[in-house]
C-alpha cells in the first residue's frame, strides 16, 4: 500500500508540531509553584510539579517529532530528485 503525502504538507505538519512544542514548553511557567496556602497546598504543589514535568517532556517529544518529519520530507525529496527525471529531461544510468 502506498501513501502519498505531498512534501509541502509534511513541512506544514512539522512546523505545526514545532509551534505546538513552543506553546507546551511555556506551560510550566504559567503553572507557577502551587503555593496557595491552606490544606490544599501540598497536593497542589505536587500536581504543579508533575504537570510541569509532563509538559516539558511532551514539548520535547513534539519538537523531536517535528524535526524528524521535516528530515523525512527532506530525504524523500532528495530521493525523488535522484530517481526521477525533471519534466522533459532524462536520467543518466
């Protein structure tokens, strides 16, 4: 089975993942440390720490995935360029 995806769509996907990574990477700063006082503070501090760690990991994975997809698109374009003749041209063997 062949799946055809235009390289431009792969680059758009990679850009979207990288942009989302940047947004997710900002989550820990928005969470704060959870220090609100009262009985709920220990649980909230633990929750904020866990959520910040999860956001950091997800941001890293999204960035890695975006970079990998862009590299795959580059490789596909390079392979296509080496195998296919330009319109009206020939490929040397």
